[in-house]
């Protein structure tokens, strides 16, 4: 119901806040009811601390592969044919089954991209998963 003042005729333009308060109370009730359902405990199985040290073997020395500008591959400074690379990597993977060595691959700025792709494909095919790209 609108009231008029002495000099004015017609309704006053005021916001009716009653529906807004009703909506806010309904939302408050919904949040109060649903909040306990959201905060249920989640069962976790965390690892327990052990006083016994873990026996980890020393990692094998890393393998340094370098591809020069003439697309010649070297394995720790020794020239290797690209066709022999996968076989040698598989030998290393079989020799160090649980503890694979890291491959450190470096290339010259003028080396072809195809040579690097062949090295990475051979590493993936032999199961080598510790690869570092150096420059």
C-alpha cells in the first residue's frame, strides 16, 4: 500500500522487500539442510612413517647422447650408428630393469629435427622414460 504526501498524488516508487526476504530465508534453510551432507568424512589410507631406511640402489650413470650438425650420433663421446641406438638402449633397459639410467640428449643448433625424432622414438620403444634435453 502506497502513501501519498501533501503535495503529491499517485503511488510512491518503493521496492517491496518482502519477496526478497522470503527468497533469502528459503535459501538459508536449503543451505542449513544440505551443509551436513557435504561435509561427510572421506576415508583415506595414508602411508605410515617407517623408521627403517629405504634401500635404494645407486642410480646408474646417465647416458649422454649428442647429435652434431652433421647428424652424427655419439654415445658418451663414442660414435654410434642411428640403426644401433635402439638395440643399445634396450640392452641398458634390460641391464638396469628397475632403475633405468637417465638419457641426456643434446643437439647442435644446425642438427636436423628428424635425427632428434629418431632418438626419441628409439628411447620410447626401448622403455627409457627418464629423458633430459640439453643444449
